[in-house]
C-alpha cells in the first residue's frame, strides 16, 4: 500500500449504462464525475502523482481502470476482462502502460481475469476465481506474475460476489478488512482481520494508500471501526459509482 503514482480515467457520459448485477437505477453522470474528482483529490492528498486519461465513450465501465491491467514497480500485466463488453479496454490502456513500464506482459491463451479479483499482499498475489476470472485466466496470470518474480495463489470468491476485492482490502501488511462471508472461507487464516459490520459489507472495497484508508462515506460503522483501530480514514462518496457495483480500488491503478 506504499505507492508513488496512480493512473485513472475520467468517466465517460456512457458511464450511466455501466454494468450492474442488480439495477438500483442508473447513476447520475454529474454525480459520478463529482465522486471521481474527489477521488483524484484524495489520491493526490495521499501523496500520489496522478495521471488522468481521457474518457472512452465506447466503454461505459472504462472508468474502472483497475480491471484491464495490473501494475507493479517491476512491470505491468495486460488482462483479459471477463465481461465481453469490457474486453476492448485492454487495448486502450496498453499503449499508456507501454510508455511507462519497460516490462509489459500479456496473458497467454483465452482465459480471462479482472483486476478486481486480484489482491496483492506482501507474500503473494491472491487471484480470486469469480464470474470474471476463470481457472485458465488465473493460470495464465500466475505465469505472468512468476515472470515478474511474484508468487501467486488462486482462491475463491463467495458465490454471487462480483470480484474477490468486492469483499476485502489489505489495510496493513498483515491485516485485511473483510466481509464475514469471505472471512469464513478461511482464505485469510494467516492475516489479522477486521470484519465489516453487518449491513456495511459494501464498504469492504476500501483503499489503503500510504498513511490513509479511503472508505465509502455512507458506511459510518466501518469508519468508526477503522478510526478506533488507529487508522487515518478519508471518507469518500461512492453512492453513484456504487450503483454500477464499484468501490474505491477499481478507479485507479497504483504503483
Ligand atoms: C463491472 O461490472 O465491471 C463494473 N460495473 C464495476 C467494476 C468494478 N471493478 C472493480 O471492483 N475492480
């Protein structure tokens, strides 16, 4: 969670048609844009140099740059997103990453993987199987990670949950913020855990950046829990992007 730089993409007007599992009504474009602007401000305040890419009207979900690629200081990996409507986002972000990273790897084969399913921990990279990341994709991604000198392990996402990181985030080298349903799977046995209060599961996709933790502002009990645990919490509105199943990690790539 120690980073110097981040890449984000401005939401397109088409963001109102973004994918969602349950329709709670379209997000409002101006609302998404405001949440995104506040997110950029928070990344900068946390010490990151933020590069802002232009919007892509043809890809409603392209504001979620975390999904088509993974970045590390050692290099980047281009992913093949699990939902067909998002697959073209990789070709859009590839040249940007090639300009910045000497090593840019591509997954072999035809499997797929979304960045939202990848949790980077100090010892290994966890690859969550989900409707967006299949076994073939996890295998191909694992091979790319090996080339970058990173160990990985494949884990499972609770049924019906969009991404592995919909339900967890790393907030300390050895501590994760996690939903009770994911914690019950035993995947974080070697970690300390902070369990999300019942009813605030959607706060699990928080984002630790340097000395602060970005958390959805509409989750007061989670904010209080983190505050009491000694974290410096930055609450950010996520109500509009939340309508298209997004939280705080999805809107940036960090390294
Ligand atoms: C999607 O379904 O792909 C988008 N509406 C939400 C993606 C959220 N991404 C993430 O959590 N990494």
